[in-house]
């Protein structure tokens, strides 16, 4: 079964890659130390909202690099490492998508199909994001699977799952030579 016609596969690949930048790959909401916290994690940044926690700023923003470095020596560093790896793979996909948009004829002449390449990069990045979601000390879809049994709350890798689906659609696109 083909989900996209070959003449639109390039456009879908570019738009899917760009859309993945706007989707948070993970959202966590839960109770921590007498307050609540909301983490919204995008491929290139994390926004944390803290409510009722006296020693934390209400809102903070970090990048995958700064978050990874901040977690030095902690049990959650592997999760942030997977996020960093996923962000690097996604950055490559995003750069290729921008170049594909600007220089379609050149990219179409590559020895590798750019639609399948972007699909594969989206799938790899999404799998790394899902892996990071599982390793975070949060409850994954309400089930404690992460390090330390899970913080009370819910972690949803919605954007990562959508990105995985988009990548799979691109990998299955039928292309004519």
C-alpha cells in the first residue's frame, strides 16, 4: 500500500521534516517535591515550567547540549545523551530538507533517493527520542519504566511517534525514476 503519490513525495519529505521541528517529541507533566512541573521537549530545546517549587525559576529553556552537560554524573545523563544524538540526526535531516527545498533538481540527482534518506533520518531520530523518553525517570504512558521507578506524572512521546509515522510513510513512498 502506497500512501503518497510519487510526484508529491519530495514535497511531503520536506514538509514532514519541517513539521517534526514544531512537534514536541516528549511532554511530561507531574508532581515533584511539593509542586508540579511540565517539560516540553522539542528536537532542539526543552522548556520547563515549574509551579509551586520555591527554588526553581518558573520557566527555563535549555538546548540538548546544555541539558546533557548539566546532567553530568546523574542517572538521567544517558537519556539526555539519546536526546542529543536524536537532535544531531534530526539536524542533519533538517539541513537536507532545507537544501532539498532550495535545490530540488540537484538533490534529485543524488545517488540516494532524498525522500527515503529523509524518511530514514526521521525514523532514526524518532527512535532515539523514544529511547530517551523510556530512560527518563518519568512514567511512560503512565507506567513506571524509567530510571528510579518513575516520577509521579505522565510522559508522552507524542511528537516522536508522529515523527516515526512520517518517516515510515516516506520510506514507503513509491518513486518513479
